[in-house]
């Protein structure tokens, strides 16, 4: 979910990371995974009933020794400012900013069958050549495609599926033209 407030905090975290950027990236991954794995923690962070001081205490108990002090202080600031429900949004915005800085684009590839590593590498290489940027490939199986692939990069969809080709052929046959 895109959040203007999350973007502001993410920008501050990215700019404040300095030479500890790699550590902060790893720390935020730990925080994200931990929050996503715990329904109770997500509910606690969203709860207006739980005091911010109690939320900070709980987060410290969870993360001290697992993440750097700098990252923990950033998370604490969000909570102190009454923005604990935006921790995940802030991390997602941070990841987007980092990807943009590093020239990385996310691509979702759907195929009728599971792609092996070699096929994934080939698809990634072709997409990187096509868009002129590094690609982070995410794959999923979608059997209704029959064969081929669909690729989504941002708002752009490239459909090389058999299902799409059959639909186009069907439309051309309805119109009485095969040209």
C-alpha cells in the first residue's frame, strides 16, 4: 500500500542510513518478516488502545539483539509519533526507494508450468535487455495460460500466453479476417 507518510519516513531512514545501509536493509527485512509472521503483533501495532510506550517496550523485547540500534530507533520514532500501523508501509516504501536508487525493477512472470532456474535466468536476462534495468523476477504458476508467459513490469503487461493468442485468433475469426 502506498503511503505518503510512509514515504517520508522511508526517505528519512534511507538518507540517515549512511554507511550502515546494508545493515539497515537487513534489519528492515527482519522487522518486516517478523510483523508479517505474527497476526498478534500486527493487531497490537494497529491498536489505538495499546499505549505507544507499551508498543515500544514490546518491540524492544522482540528486536534488541536482532537488529541494529539505528534501525530500532527509526522504528521507535514511528511508534512515538503514533504511526505504528505504518511500519510495514514504511518498509515497503523504503524498498521502493532503494530499488529506484539501484535501478532495480520488479517483474512478475506468470507461466502455465513452473519455470526451472535456467528458464528464469533466460527470462530475466531478456527482460533486463528489454527495459535496460536490473530485474527482480517474481514467478508464479497460472495453469489457465495453457502455455507461454505473461509479464507485468509496473503498469505494463506483456502477454505471450497461448490463452491470449487463442483469444486474439478467436476475435479475428469473428471479424472474418485472418490478416
